[in-house]
C-alpha cells in the first residue's frame, strides 16, 4: 500500500516562495500567471494493515511531523 500526502499552506498565509516563482514566471514572459502557491508532495510506502489502519497512521504522521497544522493543511490518499 502507498500513501500520497499533499501539504499546502492555509489560505491567508503568505507564501514568499510562491511569490518569487510567480515573479520569475512573469519575467520569463508568462504574464497570465496570477498566483503561485508552493506545497509539498510525499509518497509513503506502507507495509501490512488495512486501508483504514493505514489512513489512521498516516494522519498521525501528518499531525506529528509532516504538516505544521498552524499554517498548513494536508490531504491524503491511500492507494493499493
């Protein structure tokens, strides 16, 4: 089984890295870009257990280490 985890800044939290990428895209001629938000994508290989157990464990991982819940949101997918 594998977990796919997407971590993004909460709306309203400033994203200086995203702003820098947006400005660089504008400088390269991509004027249609209206905003860029940077996040993290993680793939985690999981051994054994049920799908529900895997989801529970990955949520624990996100809340304890992978996401800063004060400024970030996360979503996850469990895939066979």
